[in-house]
C-alpha cells in the first residue's frame, strides 16, 4: 500500500462543476502540499498546509490531521483547470525535508 | 522574473553515455532537489542539497551524481550505471527546507536513452 493515496486517478468534469480530489496518507506528517502539473510537464505549487483550510481564488484545500486526509476543491471548474493534481506529504520530525508524492489525479474539464 | 530553468527540454542519448542535465535558479534559494517522474508513479527524490558544496542521496541515487559548486546551480549527471535512465527529470528549489516554504519546480527535462 502506498503511503500517499489519491482518488480518483482520473476525473472528467463539465465546465462549471464543483470538483473534489482526495488525498489520504498513512504516515505522520508536518505539512501537505498540493501541486498542479500541466501537460508540458512543469509543476506549480498550489498549497502548503498543516492544518485547517486554505483558499486561493477558485481553489480550496482542507486537511484533517486526525483522519490523515486532505481534499482539494475546485469551484466553477474551467477547461484551463485541466491538469494533473499531485498531493505530497512532508514527513514529520528530522532535519530533512523529505516529500512523499502521490501518483496524481488527471483532471479533464470539458467545455 | 525569478524562477528555475532546466535545459534542455528534450535530450536523447545512446546507452552507455553519461549525460548532464542543467538546473539553474535565481530565487536565492538554499535548497535544491532532483526528482524523477515515471508513468504511474509519484515523483521520487534522486538527490538534494541544502547548502553549497553539500548534498545528500535521496531514495534512488544509484547511477546518478550531482554537484553544488554555486548556490544557483545544481546539475545532475545520469551515468551509464543507471539501469533505466529514460524518464522525466524535475529540478526544484525551496528556501532552507520546505517546511515553511513551497517548492518551486522547473519545467523538466525529458531524457530518452536508446
């Protein structure tokens, strides 16, 4: 079993729909990152959170430390949101900043 | 604009040849990382460096080497000892540690070895 599991693996939505991508992890963490990878391959950091909820534009990320679960929500989805969304957890303790990555969720938003 | 530049975007090599991937950042970040991405797998850490002239092995360092002679530069050499070098390689940087700062990624280099 992977230490970081994302669901779904693939998601197709119609423009305007509310989208949720889930991330579950099995290790103790100090922070969780949500990343976006576009078809060209470049990756952009969307959120870094260790508790609660963060919002940026149409994107919302939440984390429940007790349940070891995080969600990424996209409101009023648009075709330009089509990308791979990657969850990564940062292990707790120690001096290194080791991240464990999920395999990503491929999102396609159709007009 | 500040950012990370990886070059080249596509690289083709014959089996048995060493190849060096470039990574330059002008973000004044102390920490730099190299990741490998394969289809259906999460990114895996090859090497990382927290400070100039120092670097540590990640989870899959075998067959790779790095140097950190300058803060801005963290080149990765894929040696002939790497059994499956064909992959997408991503360089990233952060302020000293990712705990309080996000990762910044380059656009990647796709290496094909035949």
